[in-house]
């Protein structure tokens, strides 16, 4: 613990040597850099390149360990690899860096520095989706919708037509009408708003899927395997409604079950609040019932 006390003493002496203006500037400088690093890490963690970032961090840790243990050959190889890999990182993270710069240069700068909040758009999107899927299922019109969560699907959106509109049942039925130009692709929903239509999804290579499942179902499972998205499907052949989450396909869902699952997956906080409210309500009723029974017992005596 001696080194800890020495470090604190050095830090205390350094702070005393600084003027109030220099101290304030230093604190502000560190805070801004720390926040920018946090936002960059948050942006990377919400994309498919998160695993690449973890691998790079692991290489840095191994490099440090090799330096401590004097593993010269390993340290030399890793050091040169990281030096030459700087340009490779720019290429790998090009979509994320571009999105970051677009946010900084757009009039939506406040969305970069503000915490993203779910709005009533998401609840409206769920209600409208269930309404549309009920009609599409009855008419046996195929449909494929992807509800984005933490992992951004910008690469998928680029394969279709970018949009920016609210989710509406009539609009969905028009998009998935079999004569519509965008009916074969998927509709992408982000934070309760449609951001893309006619988008192509990666197919699943899972052998566990039945041979009777069509391309929409395999695309739904594939998208849920490669991201944390929730994907809703309507079969064109049978009209059956399915939902893919985490590589698992739940089939033959009734509209009310679909709505329940969508709310559970997309609005977990609301579900927890409803459970707490239900628990408190039941607890209050049980206490009130117990007090009523006690009063009745006294009156009977």
C-alpha cells in the first residue's frame, strides 16, 4: 500500500501546483475525451464489429503480457502486427466511423450527445404490425419485418430502399402486396419507425430448420442469428405467423400471442413495470381483503 500513498501524494502535490483555471481545463479535457471514447465504444458495441473490437483488445492485452514476461519474439510479432493494422482498422470500422461523422455533421447533433429514448412510436409500431399481420395472415400474403434492437442493421438497409416513416397497418399491407415492387424484401423498423423496405437478409444455414420452411423463414432465422433483432414473418403458403429471436423460430402464433411476444422482446421495461404494478395491486387487494375479513369476524363476535 506504500506505492498507493506515494501516488496520492504526488497527485496532491500536482493539483496544488495548478491554478484553478488550469485545473478546470484539465478536468473538462479529460471529461470530453472520456465521453467521446464512451460514445465510440457504445457505437461499436451496437454493431456486428463488436467481436472485432474484442479481438483487438485481446491482442493488446497479450502484447502487454508478453512485454511483462519478456516474451520477445511474441512481443515483436504482435507489436508489428498492431502497427501495420492501424490502416486495416480504418477499413474495418469504416461504416461506424462514417456514421459517427454523419451524426457530428448533421443537424441531429443532439442525438449524438443525448441518450436514446424509446418513445410511443414503438408501441404504435407493435399495434399496427399486429393489425397488419392479422389481415395479411387471413389473405395469405407473405410478410417479413425486422425490429432492430441494439445491433444496428445499416448494412442490411443499404440492400433495399431507405425510408423514414411511422409504422402503419395500411402502409404495411401495401408494401407486402404481391404486386408491389418491394414485397419480396424485408421491412426494417428502428425505434418504432420504418427505416428501410425491400431489404435482403442473410439466410440461415441451420440444419435444424424444417424443409417445409420457405426463404422468408430462413431469412428471418438468419437475421436473428447474426444480430439481436426480432423478426416477424407471415407465410405466403399457409398464412401462419412466426417470430424469430436469437436463432429460434416460434411458429403458428395467434395475433394476440404475437403482440405479447413483441412487447416482451421490444419493451421489456414496460413489462417489468406492469408486473410490479400487478404485484402491488394484488398485494393491496389481499391486505384489504384481510382487513375486511377481520372486521366481519369482529362483527360476528
